[in-house]
């Protein structure tokens, strides 16, 4: 009997899940992947575009070419999912019946939800580097920016890659120093969090680096509105800017909101944090930015989830219990400027700690090094050639390694 | 696993465990009788029906999801605009309402 898996989204999660499942399952299981376009963006590269360190066109490849033979790709928008009918309705009027649905449609930028943000100032004095067009526009603006107030603002959590706006500050400091105009620019980091990052040890380390680089930090600021050259907080505080680089509000894909019972208030899919089975239906799974599991929305998270999700989908189809368990493993290179980067590695229970990765002789954790910068640059190759095809990166598995990490001397708050 | 700071605090005559930021470590130690005293400690002298609605909503969201909603989600579920939430719970509605509702810090911040 032929059965069908429908994967919604051909980004990082959808692509690697479909490729893994294709290898694991017999031909009697059809796999169909749906996406609204054929443009796969290497999102970690967007950070480098505004500084001329990467070109937007080099970050893009066709989605369908990342999918293995034996996977059907449909380039069409999704209208809605009918959970009771196990059917996906497409925007061309067609529909797809599924035995298992994998939701991997990521997070959507919602700049229009902040009043004033997408007005005349958008891409004139207010930019985001979280999209290809935004990153390109910002590159042009930054090239001629030689004095004034540069404000980097995360509007509200959750956002993709919570370290990216910090990396932007570090790179902006480097970029402006290289240009010889750093002393004529004030850089301010404005965050809704109570520190540079949410996890205490990393927050102290990253906060210390902002201070050392002369970046002012405004905390617990919830942007309610963008006025004429100023961010206006809900609590009445204002931050003036000449150039604002914002990480806009995020939500799940719009069709999730049109699919009764699938998503939460923000259109993310409530999902079991260990099995990655959705809470909507047993035959619906979710991974990556689309899922509301309590860990950063990041490519590494999606990669580690993919291994667990594909095994659990196989088990579900075979009628076996879902015992593959994701531990919340996340792993991020944090670019710090001057050809250096630091590496953080954490999961649901262990915050990012100093030490080495993956073991005592590995890359330095929570500490700047040139080696980590090279690791970050090299990762783009691994992304297209190892991660998307659904292969394992040698020595880096789904479960977080404990060896090599140094526990803090003083007790700190648990991570959640 | 890293040890959590545990502080003890007496609310409405009952000893409860909170963390360094004042969030309940054991939500089951909370009762509605504690709300006026917890609210007063946050600078909210008069509790309106709106406050109660939002506190109960935080509590229900926690019982359903294992975490309180972030402010944007709280606004969407309650229908109360974010601006009004800031008037009801100055200094950050999601966190303040979570402390009064006796639930852990919302996990929206990750």
C-alpha cells in the first residue's frame, strides 16, 4: 500500500528531513515537498552582506536541486491544512492527502506589525538584514554611513538566530574602525531581554564584549512604534537613531493561522520538545523555526532535530513507539569581528559554557579565536554538501556533548 | 545541570520558593489568595477585573503549555492591546503578570 509524506517547506528543515526520509524509507512511501518558491537562501550568510563580506547572489540556490531523486517538489503556495481530513489545500486549487505531515515552513518576518516601521523610512533609515533584499539595501546605506547614531534593535522574541544582532554590532564596530570613522558613530544595542543574551554565562561574556567594543546596551526595551528617527518603547522610553537596523517581529507562516488547530497565537506549531510530534495530531510533526519548542530558532537546532524527526516519522509509519528524543542541542558560531569568532554549544538543560567542543581538544567555547572564524566560514560548504543532503557531520551528533565543558564555579539560574 | 538560586518568601502567610528574579519555582505553592500581596509588591495597589482576567489567563496558559505567554501572545489571546497591558502591568507585562500568577519566567526569551 502506497503511503504519502507531505513536507511543507523546502528550507533547511524540510529539505534535510525529506532527504533523510527518502534514504530511510522504501519506494512504497511517496514524499512530496511543497514550497511557494524555488529560492533557497543560506540564511547564516545574510549577516555578512551589509559589510560586503558576502554577496547576496552567492547565498542562493534552487530549492528543488537540494532534494534527492525520488522526492516530488511542488512549487505552489499553501492555502491551509485540514487536520481532520489529513489534507493540504494548495493555492492553485489542488490538494494533497497525507499519511504523515511534516511542517517546516519556518518563521516569517512581520515588520508591518510594528507601527511606523515599514513607512517611508523603510530601507531609507530603517533596515533589516534578515532578508536578501534588506541585506542588500543595508549594504548600500552602510557604505556611505560615516557619522551618527547606529541603533541595532530586536523588536521582540522569538527571533531567528538571537546571536545574529549581536554579531551585527561586533561586525559594525570592526567595519567602522576599518573605515576610520568609528569615533564618529555611536552604536547602541536595544533589546527586549534583560541582558545581551538570555543564558546567564553567555550573557555576561557577550555583554562584556559589547562593552569592550564601546557598544551601549539598552535592555528590557519593547519597541511599540518607530517614529521619525526614534524607536518608541511601550513604556514611553525613546531611542533616537540616524540608522536603525531592526530584527522585526516574527511569526509562523500565514497558512498556519488559516489551519484550525495547527498553530498557536503566533502561528508557530505547538510541538513535543523531545519527539517533535505536534500537539495538533499524532501524524503531524514539526521542526525548525516553525515549531515552538523552547530553544533558539537556528539552523543547528533544525539540523539536530532532523535526525530525531526522521527516525520518529519512520517509527510512526511502522506503528512503533516514538522513542527518538531531541535534547535541545544548539551550536552557534558567533562572529565577533577582526576575523575572530566564538562558539557556543548548549541544550534544554545546559546553558552555553566555556571549555572546548566537542571534547577537551576541540574548538574553544565562549572564547574568541581565529579558528572559530574559519569554522564559521567553512560551515557554508557543510550546509550545502552535508547538512541539507541529510548526512551527519563527523563527530557532531544530535545529542549535546558534555565532555570539554567547564561548569561555572558559582551556581547560576537554571536555563529555564 | 546548573543549580538554581532558591529563595524563600512568605506570601499571605505561606512560605513559597522563588528564584533570584522573584519567579515561583513551584507554581503549585501559589493560590489566588496571594494575588493582592504579590501585586502590591509589583507596585499595583488596586487590582481591577482586567488584572484578574490576565492573571488567570497566564495561569491557564502555563497549565496548558508549561510556560506563560510572551507579551505579544498575551495580547493576542486576551484581546487587550499591548499598550494597555503596559498600563495594567508597568515594567513589562508578561514578566510582572507571571510573577503575580505564580508561574516561572515565560520561556519566550530563549
